[in-house]
């Protein structure tokens, strides 16, 4: 047997196997991802090659994009909301790095606060029947704090493992924590700055108080839930002289228990009031015939309906000036309880409306912000009329009435379990006895609850530490502070003004976030920063009582320096150790200064993180606008407009005059597939751990980026199944590319000018996509990135370009320009797809990169988005192919009808007649092989309308197709049907094209041997 006969089958051999002569895809990249097993291997690889450190080295000298991590709370396993948050952050940092920034991510944790303290009390004391430590003992306090620290450390380590498993790249070995000694020292320095600039003060105001947790709460620490309240309509008798003496002003309230704290009634001059006389009512009614009630005209009907009054008449107007001159008696005054015989004035207030109630508002300044403000705003007016402006303390920390609620002492508003106490009932009974209850009912409404204990809170007047929102900011020497550049020339230099001005300098994503936080800053009260707990950074100041209910704060640089130095060396425990006062005060210890032992609101901790990260860590420092081009982003859930974004804004504006961030991105919450909140009791919880174990983290990452994060997201089995299907299609596209590129040789690369029209069109699409993808990543629009790439890969590549070119790729001769041009384009396509997708499918694209390059030390994540030549753009060519694809769609539609009717199988059995009456469409096919485009064995283009029974599509006028079977024999290699099969005597069972390919193939193999 000759060498030639050994290297190719003889012409006489029966049914030769040509499959080995085809350039079929070859790759070790598996069809099934096996992500749960593969991803941990890639994580280990990133650690081995030092990916994080190499990213920092690659970014050296570039403009910086710093994503400052909002600290999650270290007290449990991560949930699906955590996964959403951390994946978004990772997509941000990876994509910004690939866009050319030095994009750094340093994770952080919030470690102080009540949830950890509460858990330690439960696990280490209540469950074991042990008494909670006496915190007046310094050693016991420090020991308890160390238990809290150990608990936070444990969960920090657990969460770190779970976050890393999501594929989040960052400086996991050097995170920041609010309980680090350096951080605690800086937090203390920050509160000292507020003391120095005059914004920190101790005051007595009504604050939201958790009876269960025994501490004040800030707005960010409450959530509003349905709550059923007792509601009462109460009569305040008019005691001032005049025609209205003996009438009653009626109020409506959902908190009867606050009635002992009532000191005024508020009204609005914008409301029309009248005096109404009851003319008929049931005999057993609280409202009696002859009663004269002063009410808002708009609400009178509703009030009388609630009071079961059957007939009444309006007796006249009560002008606003008359309303404001009235003096009332407290509704409990006649019971002989003592303490309620004072005058009750009517005060004008902006918060009073006639939308509901009576048009008058019961005002207990110790139990509500608006009540308090209305009272203190009229302090001088009250004093001039001999009315005591003091605010009573009617309720203690356990919600028991104090002696300043005569007749009710010992009654309780909320129990230690968060349930209603007996206070409401006692007050209502007393009002009935006094004859001043007009009506009662119950109402279901939204009421504040602690988001930790999930129990209702109360508004309670108690001495607390506040940061003033509207106090002029002073420099350390007491003079006016330097004005921030963001403030208008005539604007007051207050914390509120600075924050509102600073908001306008920030990019908010989505844009609605700006209005949301603006409204919150405009309307927020002074910031309550004190907590009556043990685990946290103390309000590290010394005070001296001034004797008028206020305190003087010690402002001594040497004392402050000793405190900060001790915290940096020992942690904030130093404040609570025996002898701390003498240690820090030193030579001033004999002056009567007292140490403040309240701890800071944890939102102040987290709001200060920028000071011990962005300003201290060399890898996080950024030259912020207007000085530089670096950017700092904060990214959290939309609830953080009143949380971390909010507290960080106030902290930074108060101490530095500007926001700590340039970009703020917010995302929604995760719900189940039916839009319900996830709950273990409902069995609808999707845990990231389960998804990763079953499908892999890349499925979660794809779900995040396919969703509209600006709104609430949904997840569940069906949604994850759809996501997995989408992933499978994307993976198979990458796999086919890898398999086809097995046959690519860089030295065979074809110049763009020498490429067929179709290849140049695909390059045009790459150039278009390059702009779209970069713009979407810059705008943090990952849904758009996902949609654009999925459409391109599934529709334009797999279902169009790959479909057309498979024949040339598999069957053309080695020397074929079309084949080599296609491989050249596939190389360009692959290089872009795996980098464009890398921020989203971090693991899969790394796996594909290794499969393509064999580079065991490199990473796709070290690459930048490839530069794409602008010269690839060709709008005229794109328009031509738009028309060609219209014609192709009609042909494919006609062939699909034939297949469905079983008149035809493969499209290669067809040689359709394509009638084109539209000149522009016909011209688009000039120079192109219609059979190649339609994937048929032959095709005939005929100018004209075509027969009446030809196949047409309504949305593609001017094109008609008659499906005709191809003539000739089937090629044994390419399966095309052609009359030319058999014309080559050496290879009589293939087409001349395939015969030429076979000669080149065998020649190349012989040369290789």
C-alpha cells in the first residue's frame, strides 16, 4: 500500500468516514459547568496567584474608584439580601477596574450595638439563669464588653467565608471593623469634634424609647408595622371668660396614655372652626344634649358620628384669634388627683390639619417631637402668661408612670415583653369618670417598632445626647467655622444646611434617591446619639452640671488626646476601667468633671467609617472632586437613605463640610416569587448557601445582574430555573467559541479589508457593543449589560452568525479565506465576551480564560476591556445586513413550514426560490451567497412579486419564498445536496469544494508526518 493510499481512503472504498477531516469544535471546557465544585477551585487559584494584590499593582497610578463598604452587622449567617448587596459591589469594582480605574474594595463590619449585646445577654445569661452583670462594677463592664467582642469576631469570620464564596474580590485579610482599637479611637475623636464645634449637647427631649431594650432609638432603628391602638375623643373645657366658657375643645388621640402629660392643645389658623351644640343623643351616651363642642367644620360630621350624636346644630364661627385666646382646663382636673389644675393654653402649630381627627391636637411635649417643638417654641409666650414651661417626666425607662402622672403612678404603657400594659385603660376610665370622654374606638395603623426586638416603642421625654441640626457651627476656638464651598453665600452654616447643599454634589443612582434623602434631611429632628447600653464606643466627653438642667462640656485638647491614645492602644474598654476619670483628666481631676457613660448610636460608628478608612488607609485614599478625578461610591439598600448614607452624610458634613461620597447607589429588597417578604414560617426563604450548593455562585451573580436592582427583586425556584437556562445558553456559546478557536492560528489572521462582508458586519457589531457595554458599566446599569450580551450571544451569534458559518468553519479548505476570516473574528469576539462578562460571571469567564490561554498564572480579571477600533464601525454595511436578515427571516419561515409538514427535513435539502420585488432589499444581496446565508444547498434570487401561494411575512413586504427541493446528490462530507457531487474522480462522493478541502487536509497531514 502506498503512502498516499495510507493517508486517505481510496476512491473505491465504501462509505468513507470523513468526520476526522472536518474542523469540528474541540475543547475541554465542559458543557455542564459543575459550578459548585469548580468555583472553590478558582477561589483557591485567585488566592494562590495573589489576584487582589496584582489588581492593586495593575491599578497603580490610575485614577481611583473606591467602593467604600457599608458595614454589615456581624451577628449571623448571610441571607439573600447580603448576597445581592455584595455581588453588586463586586460587579462595580471589577467593571470599574476593567474600565481603567484603580478600583479597590475593602470589606468592613459593624460590630457594636444592641443586637450583639442582646444576644450575649440571652445566650450567656438568660438561658443559663445567670444574673446580668452589674455595670457599675468596672471589671464586670469590661468583661461583658469582651464577651460582645468575641461574639462579633466569630460572626465576622463566618460571614467573611460566605462573602468570599460569592466570588467577591477584596482585601479580605485586612478588613476594617468598627471595633478595631484604631477605629474606636477615631470614632471618639469624631464625637469630640462635634463637642468642639458646638453641635453636641445634652437635652431633654421626647425620643423613641424601646421598653424591651431599655434604650433610646433613632429613626433609622425603627420600622413601621401594623398596630391596633385605642383611640379617644376627649373634651377640654373652656375656662376663660367669654361666650365660649363652658364649651369644650375636642381632641382625638391614638395614645390615651399620654393624657397625663398633656400641657396644651394646638390649632391651625388655616382651619375653619365652629361651635356646635348637641340637640339630641341617646340617653346612655357620653355626649349629652346641650353640650357645646368646638370643632373643625370639615370634621364635625365625623366626630358626631363617632360620638353617636343623632342631631346637632352649628351655632357660629370661632375665628382663629378667638381660638388662640382660649384657656382650657385639663380633662382630669376635676378628679381631685392633684397635679392637673394648671391652665391648658391653645398654641398655633404648623402640623395641625383637618385631614382627620377634630382639627385640634392634644399636645404632650414629653411624648412627641411636634408636641415638644410647639411647646418650646412658645416658651416665652407661656412664661409671660404665668404658665410653667417645664416638661414633665411622666413615664420611666420601664414605661411605668412616675409620680409626675398623679393618680396613675405604677400603671404601665408597654410590658417588658412588648405587650400593651394597663395605662391606656386606666386613663380612659379616669376620663369617663371626669365626664370628659366624648367617644372611644380602636384603629389599626402604622406604628413605630424597634427593628431589633420587633416590639412597639414609646415616645418618652428623657435626658439624652443630641447633635443639633440647626445650630450655627463654630470652629474649635468658638468663632464661626470656615464656610464649606457648597454653601450659598447667604445660607446659614448649620448641619442641615451643609447636608442639603452636599446632597446636590452627589450622583444618586437611581436619581430618585436624591429626593428621598433630601426630604429626610429637611424634616429630621436633632440626632439622638446616646444609648443606654454597654457595648459600643462611649460618648467620650466630661461634663459639669450648670444647675439649670444643662451641662458644660469639657473642651481640653490634652484630655482628648489622652483619651484617643488610650483607645488606640487598649480599645474603648479603657473608658470603663477603674480609675478612667482620674487617668484622663489628670491635673483637672479635682474640678468636678463627670465622665459620660452612655455609648454612641451605632449609626454614628458606621457614619464615621470614612474617617478611619478613606482618610487613613493608603489603598483607599482618594483625591476627591474638585481637587481630583477619583471617585468614592457608597452602595447599600434603599433603607440606608435613613441609615448609613444618612449618618455618614451628617457626620462628614458636620466635621468636614462635605459628603464623604461622590456616588451613592441603592438597591431594593429581595422578595419571593410572589412578591412576598421572605419568612421561615411561610417557607419561602431562598438562602444563598443553598443556591451555591445546588447551582453555583455564578447563577446568583447572573440573577443579580439580570434584575432591576433599583426596585425590589424577586427570587425563587422558577426564577432560578430561568436564570440557569440563561446561563446554560451563555456558557454553550462560550464553549462553541472555545471549540472552534482550537483550530485558530494567529499567523493565519486575516486583515479586516480582506474579510467577507459578514465578518466585517460582526466586527461592526462588536464596535457598537463596545460603546454600549462601557456606557452601561459606567452607569452601573448591569441589567442593560446582561440584556445586550445575552441578545448578542443568543440571537446574533448562535442563531445567526455561527449558524451561517459552521459550514465554512467545519468544511472549507485550510486555506479558505472565509474560514480564516471567521476564526479571526471569533478570536476578537471571544476576547471581548469574556472580559465584558467577567464582572458578572466571574468564575465562568475565568474558567474560559484558562481554557483558551492555558495561562495558570494570569486571570481574565487582570485584563482591561479590549480597545475596539473605531474603524470597525460601518453603518452602511450594518444597514445592508439589516435588509439581508429580513430576507433570511422569510426564507427560514418558509422552510420551517415545510419541516412542520414533514415535506422537508434539514434546510440543506432545500434550494428555495426567493422573489424580491423591493429594489433596496434585492440590492442588499448583491455579491452575497444567498444559499450560504439561508443555510440551504442552493437558492435562486428572482426579481418580482412571486406566485400568490408563495410564503410571505406580513412585516417584510416585498419578499416571497417558494420552497423547492435541491437537485443532485448529498455530499458525504458537508451533506449539501448538489448536482456537482461526483464531478471529481478522486473523491466522487463529495462536492468540488469538499474535494479541495480533502486534498489540503491529507497533504497537511502527510507533511506533518
